[in-house]
């Protein structure tokens, strides 16, 4: 599995619009081969900051999906529609899964 983490700074009073357009674009992206889900989190340290975490089968699968999506007529909307509602955004981390621990204790 491959994960990309984005940091978003929604503009003042535009958080709701950002989330709507982020979800619309993400829903289309997640229909691509190799997509494994995406989630949007609010920072506990700074509630004005949001983190999107996108999981993929592999980096190659994501690269192919983004290339395919970039050829669509609505590519700007799908890939970048949410950007008009943020003052800044960037990739802050990306990596490949190397280990998993799923031990859950209910004690």
C-alpha cells in the first residue's frame, strides 16, 4: 500500500465549500483502479488545518490514475476543484507500507 498525506489550509469561512469540493473530486478519484480510500482529518493542534490521507495499491497505480484523470474534460474540477477554497495546500508525506499491527485489546 502507498499513502499520500496532504495538508490543507481552508480559507476563512470557506471550510464547508472546501470539504464539499474535496469530497466530489475524491469520490471520482477513488473510482480509479488501485484506489484504496481517502479520508479528511482536522488537526487537533490547529483546527484551521486539515489533512487528507489517500491510500493506493501502489505509487505506480496512483501515478497511472492521475495521468488518466488529467486527460478528462473535467480534470481541473476533479483534481483541483477544491483548491479555490484553500489558502495553501501541499503534500507533507508519502510512503509505502512496511508493517501492520492489528492487535486490538478491549481490556
